C-alpha cells in the first residue's frame, strides 16, 4: 500500500470576507514545493466561525466550490475544508471533499456548537463520510465533533486509517483540543490530523492554532504551534500496518450501530 503525503494550512482568517480568504489561501497553496496527496484547510475557511449564514452562504455552484476545484486539479490532490453552504433553503457547515478531477463528496457537521447557538442557524448532518483516497481510508469531521468519541469511532463496517478534523477551536479550550486529538488517534488505532486557525475573530475569540498530525500511537509527527504556514508530512503505510498487526485493539472493540 502507498504512503500518503498530507499538507495543511494554518492561517489567520479575514472576518466574513470570502474573497480575501481565498486570496490568502492562494498564496499559501502556491508555497507548496513538493507533490502532496491531501490538502486540509480549517473550518469555515472563507468566513471564520460565523452565524451570519443568510448573508454569507454560498450555493454548491458558487465561487468557493469552483476555487476548490481549481486548486485540487492544479495540485493533483484532494482539497478539503468546511464552508457555509445554502441548499434547499437550509444552511450547513459543510465539509467539501474535492478531488483533482473536480468530483466531490460532502459531510455536514453533525455536532453543532450550542454554546455559540450554531444549532439555531445550521442544520446538522446525519451521515458520516469515509473516503478512500490513494490507498487510504479517511474520515473527515468538523471541530466540535472531536468531543464525541462515538461518532468518531473506527468501526469494522466502515474502517478508516486517517481521522481528520477541521476546526475553529478557541485558545481558551486548547488543552481539550490537544488532549482529545491524541485520544481519538489512540482509541481508534488510526492516524489523526487536526487543522485549526490562528488569530482573533470579530467576536474577540483568540485561536492558538495547535494544528497537528499524530500517528496511531498518539505520538506527534508534525506540530504547527501558533505559526501561520503550510505544513507537509508523509504518512508511512508500513508504520500503520505494522502497529495494527502487533496491537489488535481494533479487533476487540464493542459492536454497535449509530442512530439519530
């Protein structure tokens, strides 16, 4: 099985300014100097974590989806992150999984952040997404989903090798971010990637970043700290397979079904 090269962008976001954020990310993506398989952007990367969906939402044929398709094709990589999307009169915090050929899959954030009233603006997702890409099975989730281990659980019916979270996770709860990301890797015997933003939003919330890639043992492979930039690491398939072969925790888990 092939190795997987993963890149992510940790950046400040311009508040509710999609064009400015796409321009910032144009520069970040242009800095990628080596081929990569997967590029991950933060949650709501065009706007920041905003409840102004009626003003900011884009359709699925809008400029950000077109922008994602252009960059996915240019880098011959999947490009993913979440965006405010309007569809059939409802609003979604929607992760877009865009392949180099322009085809895409979506995941709507399941766990809406009630402390910010997200549930009053956005409709929750109902189906988890597991995508196969270049020999790896990948489960992309969004921010607050990190706190809910049942939803993230690696299950025999839909197993994955890499669990990833795109986020706008405030600095005041950074200890939880770092602890839970490690826990999700360890308990699911899978690599885990969390991609957060930095800077401050218009609501006065600070974001410390702490984007990180971990192996299935919960050891850090790459840490971004509080720095803006584009970060890349290659996951070695043999390392994951050998660890799973020697430590069979996935075979000993409880059988269950997820229900609404």
